[in-house]
C-alpha cells in the first residue's frame, strides 16, 4: 500500500517555465488537497478537490491550476513559474471529515 | 473564517522534560482536531486526533484533550526524548457550506530536544 505518492521530489525551473506536479493515492479517498509550505508560514492551501471531476480554490490559488480527472490523481500545474512559487509542495488526501490526512513526501520546487 | 493558532517556536527542552505546545482554534460548527508531526525532509504524519468535545487523543506518549469551552487542543508529553525533535502542527477539519471538508493548519512549532 503506497499511500500518497508525489512526483517529482525535486525540480528546478526557470522563470516562465511550466510544469505539473502529480499526486497519486491508492486509498480510494474522496478529498485531496495541495498545500505549499514556506518557512514561518506553516501550510497554506492552494486548491482542493472533493471528488473526481471537482476542484475548488483554497487560500493561495493564484498562479496555479489543478485537475482531478481520475479519483486517484490530483494534478497541480504552474503555467508560468515565478520565483515566489519557490516552496515545498505537499499533497494530502482524506476519506472524509473527522479522519486524519495522509500526506505525500513533498516536492521541493525552486524557481530561478 | 476558521483558523488555528499555535505557540511560536522554537521550543528547546532537555531530554526527559515536560512538553506543552499550545493550540487554540476558531471554527463554526464542531470540528475534528489533530496534531501532526513533521520530521526533517519528510511529509506530515498524523500523531493523534480528537473528534468531539472532551475527547482525549493519545499516541507515543503524547496527549491532547479537545476543550470546547476554551477552544483549545494543547499537546503534552510527560518526558520528551531526542527523537521527538520535529515540527508539530495543530490542525482542524470541519465542514463548511456546500458540505465540503476543509483542513486547516497552524503555523507549526519546532521542538528541539537536547541530551
């Protein structure tokens, strides 16, 4: 049972480049989330999904897009990367309210 | 809106000392409360949880009690070890309009335990 898997683990982008971060979970969870973690700011919610085919904006959605075409996958896209998007990105999933979240190992993204 | 506030770190303790990390929350309705731990270079792991008022969550010697009257969920451990050094996050999970579940984290508290 792999849990939540994020790819890639590390990436360096040049300003203006695009990329997609993949989150895959094998637990049949309905809810999936993308967070970014920055020093001194904890985890901030970028986008989330309550089920296949649905997505919604979180606290800091600007500059990001997401898709959930399959229940097990939640993709986070950066269309035109900016240095302010340098961060560690975490994906999480939960089966429902009241349950603890399962986190991926994180993706460290640097935009130069 | 809903929010979680936890004490700023770092918290520095000697081995076998008593630990308290304060956490308070603001939420409409009846959230579930969690503590997560993050070791260097890793993702967050669920440490313990409580789903209703007066519930006590416990795991690996850590405890936290859901106090609705004070909107608090303080993390405690009677005797910390060097291996407990990590960042600890308090979080809440609640439903909001439309039936969507939201998961909100505090800023995290770094704990450093010295021999």
